[in-house]
C-alpha cells in the first residue's frame, strides 16, 4: 500500500522561544489553523530540564490550543509527566533502558499509530525530547495509510 502520507511542519519559534508566555501565545494563534489533516500529531519538543520548555509543555497540555474532546491523546516520553486537560487521555509506556534512541522513537511512533488505529483518536500531542521528532515522523510515514500532519514545536534550545 502507498505510504509517505505525512506532512512534516516544523514551526519557526525563534522569535518567541526564550519566553513561556510568548511561545504559548504563538502556539495558541498558530496551531488551530495547522491541524487540518484527518489525523494530526503535535510534537512538543523539549529539553527536559529547560524551564521554558517545561513551562510551555505544562501550559499547552493543561490548556490545549486544539482539543478534539474524547479524540485527543497525550503520549509522554519515558519519565515525563504533566497534568493534562479534561477531554484528553494519556499513555506512557515503560521503555527498556537498553533500547537504542531509534528504537525508542519507533516505539513512540507505534503508540501514536495505535492511538489512531485502535482508539479512534485523531489528534495526538507528544511531549518528547526534540531529537526524536524526525525519527518518529519517519517511522510513521513508512506505515501510515491515512494523510496525517506532524507539527513540531522545537525545543527552546534548537
């Protein structure tokens, strides 16, 4: 079956990336118009100990700029935990520490695809280290049969 049905869109956050409030405002203004595919992933790239990234992810997940009630899932990279808004569910899976970086990315991609295919979600937020974004997209793009959007908010250090 034909694959390569994804659209990768990395947001240009350079002018707002050092300020939580400015980044959140940017995302609230930008994301609603970009969530336009039948299935969408909003990748919240972060440097795990960076206070701007942590603040942005906390705010976005507790007050999402786009929410399809009952059809939205949050997936956390290992060890991350943030409060989420009502109308969303979450999934985190323990990962074998011996997994390679690429294998962890593939596991997260599988979790996204499972949300779409098995749980009727059409929007997935992913809170994850920025260095996984391209690998997760590539893994999804090899397997997804439905047109999907992959929107990336880079970490404040990228």
